């Protein structure tokens, strides 16, 4: 996280090692970034979002999103405050990570829950991408693991 903040990048993406990206990941990510710029950028240019979940989490999708997995990818407001449904694929504004890096250690919970806590204490603005851009391999049985899914 510190490396992301120190990099000077304005946005960073993290992906877990068992993630499967959609075949059309790059054009869908581009569409999502355009949607974020159009609908969620504040007048000051700081960005009206801090975090975007790129995956489907544990089979959850945002209300109001089309059912089709082939609909254009856009950003949606989550239906509740526990926005980190899974940490398999995430997009962050580094301005948000600059706050989190000061309070992240020591961990209090598993990373999903910890990031929900961090989002709440820092007043993060979270969104979910839908249709999702990535799928967790172990959760859906695409990769074998001894860990419970």
C-alpha cells in the first residue's frame, strides 16, 4: 500500500493471485474509467469516489444494474455500507490510500472486513463495477484450494 501511495499514481489497481479477468477486460475497464470520470468526478476534480470493487465478490451484484453480463460496465452505488464484499480486484484513488496507510496496521480483522472498517473511519466513497470485470477462481471452483470458499 505504501508503494502505491509513493508511486505518484492517482489510481491503483490490486488483484488477488486467483483472479480471472474477463476476456474483454481492457475495453470494459476503459468504459468504467470513462463512466467514473463522467458521473463521479466532483467539480474540484478530486474524484467523487475512493474505491471501486471490480469483481462480483461472493455472487453479489448492485441493485439497478442490468442482469446481463454483456451490458456495458458502469459504476453503481452499493446497497449497504459493507462495500468490501471481497478484495479480489480493487481500484483505489491514492488520495484515499494516503489516509488508510496511516491506520491500516496492525490488522484488526481479515482484509475484507478490515477494509470495510477503514472505509468507514475515513468516510470513503465506494462503488461497484457491474457487470464485474473479474471472477475469483477459488470461490467458483476454477482453482482447487484447501481453503473454505
